[in-house]
C-alpha cells in the first residue's frame, strides 16, 4: 500500500476493517495505539525513509 493509499484509508470517515488495521500495524510508517478503548494512529517519525527506487 502506498503512502497516498494509507492517507486515504486513515482520513476516511469510517471504521477500519480488520485487514486494514492488521496492515497498518505491520507498517513501519504508522504507529497504532489504544487510548480509552479506541485505536488511534500517528506517523512514525523514526521509520526509515524509502527512496524512490524501493
């Protein structure tokens, strides 16, 4: 999934599917965390940056 696709998924006004949540949990660019029983996300600023060749 590209960064633009991740942004579309995360900015959608809907609940994420289990497969989307599993993908985002495995993604080094996104950090998911629980807060009062809800799942929130943030960008991982420590993730290695990808070059255009990757």
